[in-house]
C-alpha cells in the first residue's frame, strides 16, 4: 500500500525537488554542480532476513535502522537474488546477474558453465558499475567491507569505480580475527585477504567486523570532507558482513537476549507476524508458511532446544551490534552537518541464511577440529556456528524458505530509502528490485547510464528503472503491473509477472516441476495452482523461455547443488 500525501504538501514538495533534481542528458560531470547534489550512503547487510529489523516486525533491538526506516520509505516488496554475489552484481550494474558475470556463484559453477559468457564468477567487463559513473560525474566514491565480485586487484573495487576501498576481497572472515571462515585443510586455519587502496594489509586483532568497517568508512568520509570542504559530493558503500555466519558478536550484545528464544521457533514467528500486522506492513496475512522438512521445537530434546535458543540469541546480538555501529555512522553524519544532504539506501543481499556451512570444502571436519562450539562459548571468536533452517524461517516471517531459494523467503529483502527531500513515513508495496538501485542513484546524482557503450567498449544497458518519481510522490509505483522478472541459481528457477509466479525447485524442497502461485491471494506460496490453471502456467513458462534467452541462462542439469543442496543442521 502507498499512503497518500496531502495535495498541498505534494505541490510544494514537487516544486522543491524539481529544482534540486533537474535532469540533463549527459554522462560526464562538466555540467553538474556538485554542491547541489546530495551525498549517497548505501548500506548492505549480509543474510539479514525480511522481518529481523524492528521496523519490519522483529523483536531484535534495532533503533538506529528503525529511525531511518520509519522516517523514510519502507519497500516491502523489494526483490534481490537468492544469494550474495549475484545480488551484488545486479546492485552495482543494474542488470541481470547472468549478464554481469555472476550467473552462478564462483564457488558453485557447474561443468557446463565454466568459461561461459556471464559465468566468469566475477563482475565482468560487459557492465559498468554505477560507482564508476558517479566517479565520472564528480562524486568521491568509497567503500568498506565485503566485495565478493572478484578477488584480484584487477577485478576488485579499486578497478570498478571506487576511490577509497577497504575490503575483504573474497567474501567475509571471522568477525573478530583475520581468518577465513572455510577450511581448505582440516588442521589449518588460513589468513583472510584484506586490502586497502589496493595493498594487502594485516589487521590488529581482535577487531569486530561491523565496528571495523564503520570506523574505516567514517575516516574516509571525514578525510573527504576536510579535503573538499563539501564542494564535492560523496558516494559511500557500507558493505557489512553481518549477520553472515559464523555467528559472532561481543558478549554484551549477546547477553541482552538471554532466554528470549527459549519459547521456540513457532512462538517467535507468531509474535513477529502480529507485529508485522500492527505496523501495517502486509495486507491481512494471518497465517504462516509451513514446512515439515525439519523438526518442530517440541520434537527436540531439552539439550537441542538449549543449543538452538543460544544460536538465535547470538544471531540477535549480532544484528543489534550491526545496528549499533550503523548508528555510529549516522551520528557522525549528523555531527558533521551532512546528514540532511545524504540519501540513505538500506537492503540485505538475500534472504536469511538457513543452509549448513559444513558442506563447504573441508568444513565438516575443519569446524569441530578448530573451534569450540559449546553452548557457553557460542558467539565468541573461537566459535563457528550458524542458526539453521528453522530460525531462518523465523527471520523470513511470514514467507516460505530462505537464502538459496527462489521462493519469497529467499528473494525478499528488508529495504528502505531515507532522505529529507523524499516522501517520509511511508510504506510502499509496489514491486521493486535490486536492479532499480543503480538508475535511481544515477538520477539522484544528475547523471545517467551510457546505454550500450562505455568508453569504446560494448556493455549491457540497465534493466532496472529509477525509483525517483515514486520517492518524490509523482507516481505510486516503479514498474507496470505486468512487469516480468526472473531468477535462476543452483538450478532453481522462478519467474514473476504481476501477481503470478512460477517456481521450479528440486525435491524434497519442491516437486521437480513447475509450481504456479497467485501471490495476490497466496503470498506464502502454499497453494500450487499448476494443475488447476494450465493456461496461466503455460503463459508463465513462455515468459521463462524468453527470460533465459535474453539473459543467456545456462542450466547445470547435473543438479549437483553443493552448498545449497543439503541441510544437516540438526545432526550436530
């Protein structure tokens, strides 16, 4: 739903923003006036579920993000990819991940995908990042945190439009130490590759990732402000690695949730659903998605319940810690007098993480060999835990499934945009996607994407659409009602057009065939209409065939799903 704004307010508002965001048909910076253009802060959380924030129904304390979300526009129908690097490729390029180089995760490429166009495993040169275009347009660009779009310097942020970059190039590390989170050999913990401004660095330990990335970004913004005196706008990308496993947080954050989760999965989901409805986020959803793939709370023995409750306790502490350090960043912007002239965009890179990390490389033996995962030690630097499918379902409340799946729980992200010059205190449920961010930020910056060519090389044009008209109140939606978007990852497939959606998911998660859902009446994807409405099913399959052709989708028919193909969480 979109809550209307008074006509007089809208009239005055549109006059104000029209003078601020006058568009010109240029891609370079020579006609721009940097002092009138806002700064941009893009915040991306890693594996945060749709309902984890308080402003999206969660019981976790997230006051800083909630203040931003409640004062801005919450996007309750915002779609990303099922996992991290495909989403990040779409975010920076504005086009489909199968074109941008992340048709599959680098770590999961099938035999028939290796060395194929669009499956390079890194952000390829067939796209230009919006960071590059902002840089061209006179913005000072900076990022800290997770890149995961190509580990080498030639494929890193330093080569894709960022003036300042402090990153862990390959993904994430232990949140307290400079250690990789996967095992290549059972008895060896390897060093995580951090670098700054293109140079490999060693970090002082212990640190905490959310604090480290925040403080480094503040130092970049501060240095920029002191150098430019505010005459040059900045784009800052805060790419946090929380709350991705291993779930770790300072003790004081974990301790706040002592006994909170002893009531179990179903009760916390019920509490969240009630809060979601109180906030008016969704339209009269009174039920929850159901799954019988994993044990219910009352099927666990008391020791298993204690372990499970502690896992979620650590996760909650990790999310609150993330909010705390983002609050430090926002406070700096306010104290520096630049908050009011900064557009803030927030999203998660995929749904909540319910998969078992022990299936990766040597993790099945590496984790128990090198870490102490006793209940009392969970969440500390020498522990290595995840929280499993049932708590991921809680984070995805009320939706079905989680990260890795093209169901709503894997694709919907908590997202909001906050800025003094936009509509505030709004809930918008029109369809939007991560591909819409790039054109939105380019239009805000008074520049645009060059189309099919950039500096003499052919590139893919943007598939997303700017949200600026919706943010300023000139329209209620971004896309037409029959807009089509598709997804494919790990051989799982989906296409959506309007309220209709089809998914193909392997057993036991699915039925090894296309399922058809009408999201207008069944947003939880519980009632498969494939056998009852074959004409609509065939219409959607035809759209799927168009999608895979336009985006060069290559299906790995071996169904060797690896990381997201199994889940043995409850066996340890």
